[in-house]
């Protein structure tokens, strides 16, 4: 430990110690945010890019800490997982998102003709959450409380979940499927994910092509990969959503590859629930 004058000894003075301390501070803040129901949720619009209509939103968790400032999910999700808080955090996000989405669905129901038929909600679910025996009951409760139609709801999970040999996870996925809840494979194209994995899981409803692939467009090789993903997905009746579209060229290439759905900064940044309601009212 480093000395800073008489009697003062810092416990953490290495880079690793600093990271540990930061993680502890984040976890402490999250615990407070969860208890006070102060987690924020923003929504990134997903469009049918062939006809330019809003078809859904992805819920993304946010946190602005009074002491640490704005925290991103890339930092606080792993911190929550490590601190045993991910189930509680996920439940807060889920309940909030279902309530918000139910309100949009009511707008649609009252709607004029130009309004999209449905604005589906997608929520990211950590593998740890799916492994908890209470997960399905929490989903049921969130849907019942909000009145959200299960067929407009879906979860996004990463491939590590498919590869997991767990009865709890399998039962959870089957239960979701039986309820008409969509299951999407997130970040497709990174890690060990392969076209084979898409064909091996009958419960899958769609794949999301990772931003890193879309960012590579319009390079011929990336284009060929996306074209192949779209063909295989279509053969298996799966939706394909392109993520992270930032340029008109990327959008045009996705369309050329037959990818009908997309999200990204070019089309819409993550935004609050009121702004989504405006978008829904305006007809997407
Ligand atoms: P993800 O599921 O792949 O979500 C997409 C991420 O890309 C989001 O980052 C989004 O803001 C960002 N993004 C969207 N369009 C663009 C674009 O055009 N360009 C670029 N550069 N980025 C774009 P965010 O919100 O920071 O989330 C990061 C990750 O944290 C998510 O990746 C997801 O895996 C995780 N996450 C977010 N919310 C939750 C949650 O409620 N629960 C769990 N378990 N994980 C969450
Ligand atoms: Ca996602
Ligand atoms: Ca993703
Ligand atoms: Ca990601």
C-alpha cells in the first residue's frame, strides 16, 4: 500500500484494485437504484426498412448515479451479475418496459390507419436471469400486471445460452415459446455463433446481426455473410434484424441482402418512452 502521510494507508492502489473498487461502488449504487425503482429504460426503434414502418423497440437499461454519474449497461450489467443483482435489475427493467409498451399498444388500438399494426417489445435477458427458477413466473407477472399481449413481447439472448446444457434454461425457453413470446438470438456473428446454431434451435424466432458485421458494410465479404445469414434464416422461418446501422450505404446494403428489419443510429437512437409514444402516434 502507498503511504500518504502519517496514518493514511490506501487499501487499493493498483489498477486492479481501482477497478475492483469501482465495481463495488457501481454495485452499491445499483442496489440503491433497484430498491428505489430508479433504473431508467430507453427504447431504440426497430424498423421494417422495406416500407419504412416502426415495428418494434429494444429496451435498453440506463442508470444515472447521483455519485458516479451516467453508467452504461456494458459496465453495470456485469457488475450486477457479479453482485447477485441481475435478477432484481432485470425484473425492474422488464416491468417498466412492459408497462410502457402496454401504453403504446393502447395508442395503436385507438389508432388511425397509418399507425403500425403492432410495436413489439424486446428486452435483453442475461443468461444468469434465465437460469433462475423464478424467471418465467416473473415474466408472467410482468405481463399480467401491465396487460401486455405476450405475442408482442420477446427476449434477446446471446448464444452462450443455447450452448448451455441446463434443464432450467431449456424449461424457461420452452415456457416462453408456449406463451407466444419471441426468442431472438442477439449479437449474431460474434463469438462462436454460426449458421449451424441457428438451425439447431427450434425455439428460435429470429437473429440479430451484430453491429460489427453491419459496420463492415458495404464490403463484399460482409455482404456475402449477411446474404447467407438471411437465406438460412428465411429457410427456417426466422426474422433477421440488422443492428447498428449508421450510414445510408449500410442501410442500402442490408436491403440488398434481403434483410427487412433494422435498427441503428441512422434510423433512431435509444429514446425515452414519451418519444416512442410520439413516434407511434405519428405512424412510425
Ligand atoms: P445490445 O443488446 O447489442 O444492444 C445494442 C447496443 O448498441 C446498445 O448499447 C445501443 O445503444 C447500441 N447501438 C444501437 N445502435 C447503434 C449504432 O448505430 N451505432 C453504435 N455504435 N451503437 C448502437 P447499450 O445501450 O450501451 O447496451 C449495451 C449492451 O448492454 C446491450 O447490447 C445489451 O447486451 C446490454 N444490455 C442493455 N440493457 C440491458 C438489460 O436491460 N439487461 C441486460 N441483461 N442487458 C442489457
Ligand atoms: Ca440486444
Ligand atoms: Ca446486439
Ligand atoms: Ca452487445
